[in-house]
């Protein structure tokens, strides 16, 4: 019923920047917390950053001071600005959101992911 679609992932050199975007579509009353996760091959999925509906943000220690998460409630989008990228940032990045659906139930959704590859 609700779909999250990521975009912006690509190959970039170490030290470069990239901006990921995620758009939510479908029938919903509102979106609570939105977040970005990432997963490298053979590793567990980890939380990169999150942002509440009121704008409170959380970051993983490994990306603090380099990444910035933001959202546009009217457009139902969430972005992740990634600066000073490192090879260890290479992963499949997923968009995640807690959505209040039409029956007033909060449902968690995942996007399909967008690949970010940082070369040395």
C-alpha cells in the first residue's frame, strides 16, 4: 500500500559527496520517524541516521559530522547528504519509515535500496 523509493546512489571517489533521496507514496495519514540504514555484503544492516516528524536527528558515530539527514513533510521525502565519503561507507542504503496508515495503525516500511560505492 505504501512504497518507499530511494535514488541517488552511485560510484564516487573517496572524499567526494553524494545526496540520497527517498520518496514515500501511497495512502497514509502521516509519517513518523524516517531513517536511513545501510548494509555491506556479509554484514548486518545498521542504522545510519534517523529523523523524527518534528526534526530531531540521530546519527551513527561513524557518520557523525559527515552526513546530514533532512526531510520535507509536504513532499514526503527524506534525504541523506553524505560528505567526505570513505570506502567503508560502501553499502546498499535503505530508506525506512514509520507510517500512520488510514486505519490509524503505525506500519514500518522499507525501500528496496540504492547502492553507494566509494572507491579509494
